[in-house]
C-alpha cells in the first residue's frame, strides 16, 4: 500500500473500526486485523477497498502478529499502530474464574504488547512512528465487576509508559487512550440495564459516547504534526468520569 499505513487490531468493530474510518478520511491507509471474520467482511464493505487491507488474526498469536506487521512494513510505511482488540467481562472479583482472568489479560494486555513490540521494531527500523494502546477508564479507577478487565487496562497504561521511554530515542511515541463507556457491540454485550443505570448516575455528561467521539483524540495522538512532543500519556475521553467526585442530583 502506498502512503502512511496505520495498523489497527480489533479494527473490524466498534472503536477500532471508527478509528479506521477516521484514519482513511485523514489520508492514512488502514490495515485492519481482527479475529472475527464475519465482522471483517462487514468492515471490508464499509471501508474504501483501494486504501484498506484486511487480515484475520488473533492478537494472542505471537507468530501471526509478527507476520502481519512484517508484511505491512515490507509493503508500505508503517507510521502508526493501534491496539484496539479487547474483550471484557462484568464479574465480581470473588466470582472470577482464573481462566477468565487469564484470558482477559492475554487478549487485552499480551495482545497489546505483541502488536506494540512488532510495530515498535518495524518503526525503529523505519525511523519513527506512533503507537496507541486503547486502555479504558477502568484502568484508571476501580469499578465493580472489573477485576480482570481493570487490571488488564491499568497494565496497558503502564506498558505505554514503559515503551514510551524506551522508544523515544527511536522517534516512536507511545500513548494510551482511556475511553469511558462507548456504544459498541462490546458494551451491548457487557452492560445490562443495571450497569448502564449505574454508569449514567456517575457520568458528569450523563450519557455514553459514540465511537466517533473517541476517534478525534486517537487521530490526534497518531499525528506527528499535532502531538509530536506528547508521549507516555494516558488520556481519558470519558464524559468527565475520571475527574468526578460528589455528583449533583440528576433532576
Ligand atoms: N466500548 C467501551 O465502552 C470501551 C470503553 C473503554 C475501552 N474500550 C476498549 O476499546 C477497545 C475496542 O472495544 P469496542 O468497545 O470497540 O469493542 P468491539 O467488541 O466492538 O470491538 C473489539 C474488536 O476486537 C476484536 N477482538 C477481540 N479479541 C480479539 C483477539 N484475540 N484477536 C483479534 N481481535 C480480537 C473483536 O472481534 C472485535 O471486532 C477494547 O480494547 C475495549 O476494551 C471500550
């Protein structure tokens, strides 16, 4: 692919797909990877086929991630990478099976690491780039039911800080974006009516975000001209959630 290439894992749905769409509008080429082949087919129909590429892969498969990123680096200028593949569960800590805990860390944390490491190596050889890890406000604050998910996202934030300082000499910036609740298929699965009501009570803006409200910050963090001195940060786009304390009454 000609031009700047943006690699996006979890790019076939929700926030990742919205980032792919916005990136195409800003002149990037989008390389979308996802393990859900049906969602990939739908994404193929939604994104400009001349400037997009699609790959079926599981981000926990080290070899597959390495192969995919190496292929992108060989065929174009890999200037950006977004780790958006993620899974969630809403289970109290005492009821969380170890297998579920391990699986959530494997996808959200190890999967993000594998993409960031592969992209970082390719960008180091190409003279720089930007890596964006999609974390969550659940990695900034403790929230009920988020023992595994929150731990995975807090670790993703620290991973971004570590990689930011190690890769700064190579011209590679690494940041974490921490969305609040966003209307995506993941949230439709995990947020039942009670969870949704609890979120709405604790959000200063009293509403969930649309994926398109997360993408401007993602594109900003990927753009060397706009955020060239910004690295190692965890930025919340969350309707005021992470900064809130005692709330005014709802009526
Ligand atoms: N929606 C929210 O409220 C919210 C809030 C904060 C953070 N996030 C994070 O944003 C990211 C995107 O979430 P979303 O809400 O758009 O969810 P989504 O389910 O719409 O999209 C996630 C995509 O990741 C893919 N995926 C999952 N596991 C994978 C794996 N092992 N390998 C490859 N692909 C895999 C899924 O197939 C899916 O297409 C996730 O990391 C999520 O934790 C979401």
